[in-house]
C-alpha cells in the first residue's frame, strides 16, 4: 500500500498548505483533506511564486494540483481564491462557493463606483484618497471575479444547510462581518467536529470587519459580525482549520475574544466622540491606525459608527460636503 493509502486507513489527514502574503500575519492557508476524493478548502494567495509554494506544499504530502477533486471556497478574497486558476488549469474539480458571491460578482462597476464614492465621502475620505478608495474597490471586484470565474463554480452553496462535498457532509454556516458572503464549513473527520473557518475564528487575531467594503450595506458589518459569532457560538467544534496562522482547538475562547473585540471597538468609537477627539470615521480610524492599514480601519469604523447610531448611542448628521459628523446622543 502506498503512503497515501496507509494514511487513509488510519484517518482523514488534513494538510495545511501555506502561501505567503505581504500583510500581517504574513501567511494564508488552504487545507487538503486526504481521502478518496481529495477536497481542498481555499487555495491561498494569488501570484506565480505563490503557485510554486502551493505546489511544493502539496508535493510534500504526495499530492499535485491535478489530484484535487473538490475545491471549496470560504470567501472571495484574493488570499483565499488566489490559486483557483492554477487548480482549474491542472485539475477538473467540482467547485463550491458561497451563494452570495454569485450576485456580488455581477455588481455593476459604475454603480459600485458611485456607491463607494458616496459612502467613503460620508466617512470623511477626501480628495486623492477618495479616488483611491473608489479605484481600489473596482480593482478588488475585477481581480477577485477574475480569479474565481462564476462559470467555473458548479455549486453555489446556500447558507445554513447540510451539503455533500464529495466524501464529506458539511454544514454551511453563514459568517458575515469580515466578508458579507463568508461561509464556514463544519464537518466531522474521524469523530472530531472540525471547522474550516476561512478568516473567522482565527487563533491569533480578530479579522477586520470589511464586509462589503464601502459598497452599500457596509453599515451592517458589525451587526453581521455579531450574528456570525452567535451562529458559531452555538456550535460544538473540536478543531479549527483557520485561513491564517495555525489550526487550533480554542474555538469557544476565540469566538468569545472576537465578541469582546467588537464590544471594545464600539466602546472606543463612542469614547472618541465623547472626548471630542474626532467626529468622522476617518478621524477616529486615524487614531486607531498606528502602523496598520488605514483603508480597512475606516470601513470598520464607519460601520461601528452606523451601528452605534442605529442603537441610539450616537447621532449623525451629513454636512454640505456629504460628510457624516457624529456626536454622543
Ligand atoms: Zn479575507
């Protein structure tokens, strides 16, 4: 019996396939479930050198790209769908993606531009930064739908259902907040309840609430994130295969940590208004940014302010320049 066959008899090994990213934490992971019909959850970062990393990782476990029979995506960010083209070039897998992605990828570019311009301006983004924000959101859409062509997807997976993924039976858990369509996949492997969690329930940090970027609906990022954590919190999970850093078994703890992280974000945002150190999303995000990427923090802060406003904690008014200014209610 070959090496792979021996492993199969013992257990469904899950192999972590790491590619490099240029932002913290510096790595992103896909996972290959070793079984009759190999299943790959997420593919890693885009780029030719990353493709070589993925191929090298696969070959360490006795696999090549051509062996992938089922390809499952958690969410359409470049560092997760980046090597879909490489897999499709080499293999002919069944492809599974969250149902919400299909419609998101059909977003009209002119409408997206107009929405982002309006919403980023509301947040206080101005001048060249505003043009940049608009440009970046169009680039992201075009890049991500180029990497994961809709016509390559065989199964648009509904949220909150039990689905068959080749040899696996999995529950799809809709976990918006980081990304609006994000699905986590819960399944059982050798008696363990495992979660392929994408960018949720990470062992080392809470992912930024980017949700829909600055497209319409950005203001639901925080409430969506809380809903996602509620859904996750109701599940029993023994082991989490995360999209960044190492898999872990601290599921309940990290779900709670992320809930506290959101609470803290809302508290700090409300405090900044109260102590008069800012009145727009940009003002407040700037205070938080340190050496981190401002762009995503502004989106997160704008949605935090919208959340606080909906809860009646703060009030907002849009000025003559289209900038929304907040104060404590
Ligand atoms: Zn992501």
